[in-house]
C-alpha cells in the first residue's frame, strides 16, 4: 500500500541527494492505494535515476534494520531461555 508512510520516507531519502532540487508527494484519494511524486532534479541527473538510487538506499537501510531486529530478538530469547533454565 502506498500512503504517507511510504511517501514521506521516499521524499526524505530523495532530499538527501544533492542532485534533487524539489520533491513533493500527494495521496490523491485515501481509498486509492497510490501516491503521486513530483521531483525536480539538476540537469546532470534525471528523476528516474534519483528514485532508483533512493529505493536502493532504502532497501539497504531496511535490510539492516531487519537484521538488527532479528539479532535483538534472538538475544532476548536466549536470555529468557537462560533465565528459565536456572
């Protein structure tokens, strides 16, 4: 589903790119699962390039977050098992 969560996350990642001059998004209708992006870039790059780069960065960031979460859960479970056996 595309909503403000995805729109704002993508907007913030796009704004980290120096080639991006402007990023805005809107949700045309709350019942439609879509967002509309408006991106203005420097002449040296294209909106498609910066969106692809932003999505790649977000995938890497989210993968890292998931790995850290999984590690934390595993450590907590190991701790709890240790407490239950002693």
